[in-house]
């Protein structure tokens, strides 16, 4: 397989996988926020340690819901164009010509230029979304551990809650990893755009067009 085609396919495939993971994180954040809000309306959060904690948890639930919707919306918008290019690659590879690979890469560069700001947004709010899910899980799970006069004890429900905390921690780690990959992706394509712009400037200088 041609090196350029192999590298391009790898980048597009990895981007699609990370975008899918981001969509899952967004859905989980939305679900966590909605479930807590419903629980609060039904009075199921009254067992929390104090009213101030319930207010904090409610605020975090609203933030989680809002960030989740944003992550879902932005990721879907970014993924749409990448998915189109990926389908073209899958349909035409491995018989695709060098000229066609160049054409698809140019399409990707143009699409990245259009969505660069949205990608920067998802890099920022993705980890915040995961963090909100984690903090909400911590706040609502304070009663998972009970201190008694004889020491520290855990019930079956406590163990289930602790497993839920581990799950929310996994969400945080996943959101950080996705943000890290999106950052690497953005840096790579920013570098390619800079190379193209430098080549354009050099060509204009040789043709004497830079003063016009």
C-alpha cells in the first residue's frame, strides 16, 4: 500500500474512532445530568449530607447536561465531513491513484480549515464534560462509604456505587485521551497548512506576485 494512502487512512480511521468515543461521552453526560435532575424533582436526593451539597450537585448536573449537548452537537458536525472523506477512501482504495490521494488530502485540508474553530472547542469542552460526570458521581456517591464506631464498612449497595465511581473515572480518562488525540490531529494539520502557505508565498515571490 502507498505510504501516503496508508497514513491518510490511519489518521481518518483514528479520528472517526475518537469522535465516536466523544459522542458516547456526550451521551453519558446528558444522561447523568437528566437523571440527577429527575431524581431531584422526585425528591430522591434528599439523603445527601446537606442542602448545600444538593445545590452544588444540581448545578453540576445542569452544567453536565449543557456540556454534553455541546459535545454531541459539535462532534457530529465535525464528523460529518470526515465521514464523507472516509467513505470515499474505503470505496476507492487500494486502487486509488496518487492524484486522487492528493485530491482527497486537499479536501481534508479545506474541511479542516472550515472546522478548525469547532475542533478547538471540542478539545476544550470534552475534558470538562468528563470532569462534570466524575464530580457529579463523587457528590452523589458520598454515602457509598459509611463510618461506624467499629471502623470502616461497605455494604453491597456501597460496592455498586464505588464501581459507578470507577466508571465515571474511566469517562474522565477517555475524555482526556480524546482531547489529547484531537490536539495532535489539529497540530499535524496546522503544520501541513503552514507548509502549504509557505510554498504559496515562495511561489508568489518567484513569480513576482508578492508586491501586487
